[in-house]
């Protein structure tokens, strides 16, 4: 299909660009629309692994180039040995006696290994403070398209997506409200991108020396992200963003810098304004379009997704959500300390369901340890105690390193950027109790890439001169040197 050409073209473009920051921009621009391509192509195999294909091709070309120039060696970056240990342990899981087969096991590398090269790519591409500004501005600009798409789809109603592909109906049929897809593959999926980008956009707002044009871009991106949270109905992502912003503000306050704290509070005010604006202008239009569409279930006519946010004020929302997680963890911890075989959880479990349950033992295992709403439980299934321990250590270590850099950095940009990364990584740790941010994109790709950016920030802080950030013209914001 024509859609299968897109990731191939993106990979070739990244190879042509070489080691320029624009390579990262292209990668994340593709990631922002990959879900849209998956649904339109009915999950074409090449499109389904599109981001993985692009990242692996770029990494392979870089490695071959290093070998050809006789400069191939492990980069001098933090955590490399632990990352290599994790990758080695995952590969060893191919020999797990509970393995459902080589094909599902290899397919699970998509959730465990294929995004790791982004750590090295991020560390290599970000070389200066100006690169950080350009990168965050580009991410804020890229997100405008998914945000706007989600808001427009919400107003237009189900016809805006159900007419495109039957896969849209398949993915939304069990939801209790009409929710827009944006350019993601799931209803409300753009809230994940908003959670990831808002803290980075806030860096551009609060850092001294950033041009007025970039500040305006960041503010527009934050405002549209706030509206996207409202129409997406994914409460965990909105709360996660608030937690990330609160962490940024706390790190700034610990150093006596109030700019970031005030900026975080300002974002919360923007969120309140976005809720009022959606209720006043978009919700009546959406309600009418849902009512008119004959495909709308009756429950969609009775409920609107914006009402879901009101449940955040109810105690039961927090007490009843994600029950049973601890029981799932302890059961898997005691029964399968070294994992129950790769590929038994996540998207791969759906794609290879027949193979996973083709034997009596496989069917029993799948019933016992199938997918759950908890990263720790699912990682125990996939990689056992060693894999979970290594990956959790990486997450906590990166979080501590980012927080430490935010408290010690002399440059205000590095302070704000590392605080944003610390906020995101802290939120990753918290929401892992009710989701799997380290087992699926886009959160997985952002995790490894921002880990690489953090390594670059440490290098810049250690070797660079401490100067105010120079204003970057808007027309050059998304371009690498």
C-alpha cells in the first residue's frame, strides 16, 4: 500500500540529513502522525513498525559509518553499561522456557529494544544550548497539528473519523463518549503527546533570552494542548502533566527561582480557560453533530467527554481506579520471577493471540498473566525481576540525575530543561502504576530520546561557557545548524 512508503521515505530522509538536529525533528514529526497512518493502512506491517524501522535504519547507518571511519566504540555517556545489560537480558529471554515462540518474542523487541538507539541519537544531535531551544521549539510546533486535528474532530463529531476507515469504529466502539483521535491510533490519544510536550514548551516561556516569536509559539502550543486534554478525556495524562509541572516548579523553588514556578501556575490557569472555552464554543457543536450521526450509540448522545473531567473532583476516582494492581504484581513476582516469555503483553499479545494460546500451557499462561494496566506487572511477565529491576533503576537514576542537574546548573536554560525532564520522568514513575509508559510509543520514544538530551545537557553544562541564551529567530527555530 501507498502508506508503507511513508516510513521508508522518512528513513531515507533521515539518512540524507545525517547528524543534524533536523533528523530528530523529522523522527518526531513522523511519530506524531504514525497512529493516523496505522489506522488508514489497517495496520500495514511496515507502517505498524514504521518508527522502529526508521530508528533502527538511522542507528545502523551511523554504526556502519563509525566502523568505516574506524571510530566505532561505545560513547562516553552515563548508563551505557546498564543499558547494554538490559538489552542483553531481553535477548536472553528468547531462551525462556515459557516463550510462546520466536516470532512473538522477536516482535516484542518493539516494546523493549528498538527505541534504545534514540538515547544515543539524542545525545549526539544536541550539541549546544541553541540546539535545545531549536529542538523544544520544533516539538512544540509539531504538536500543533495533532492538537488542532483533535479539537476539529471533536467539534465535527464521529463523521470526521468514521468515514476514513472502519478501524476507527473498531477502536472506539467500546468507549462511553465520543472522543477524537487526532493523528493517534486511539481515542483521546493526543493527550499523551500533550503531556509530553507541554513541560518542554514551558521551558521556552520561562527561560530568559528566548525570542518573543518562540515564546508565542510555545504559548499557543500550551493553550491548544490544554484544550486537547479537555476533549480527550484521558484523566491520567492530564494529571500527569500537572504533576510534571509541579515537579518543575518545586525544583525551581528549591533554588529560589520563581520564574518556572510562576510559569507552571500560569499553565494551570490556561488549562482552566481552555475548559471554559471548550464548554462554551466546541461542546454545543460537538453535541449536535453526535446527535445527528446515525452511527452514534445512545450513550454518546447522553454523555460528553468533557463531563469526564468533572470526576476528578470525586474521591472514588482515585480510590477505585486500577484496583488489583498489587495482587497482579505479587502473583507474577512469585510465580514467574524470570518472566513468562516475551510477547505475552501489549499490542503483540493481540497480534499473536492464536500462537500464544496454541498449546494448553500457553493458554493457561496467557489467562494468568495477560495484559494489565500496570507497567510493573507487565514488565515482570516480559523480563522478570532482573529486567524490571534494571529498567526501574534506569528510570530512577535518570530522574535523580535530571533533578540534580536542575538544582546545580548555572545556565538558566539547562536548569529549566533538566527540570522539565525530571518532571516527566517522575511522572513516568508515578503513572507506571496505572499504565505502561516504558512499553509503548510515544512515551517510550520520548523517554529514551530525552535521556540522551539529558546526557547532552550534562556535557554542555560541564564544558560550555555560561552565557544567556541568544534569541533564535522564529524562521530558524526548527532548523539544525
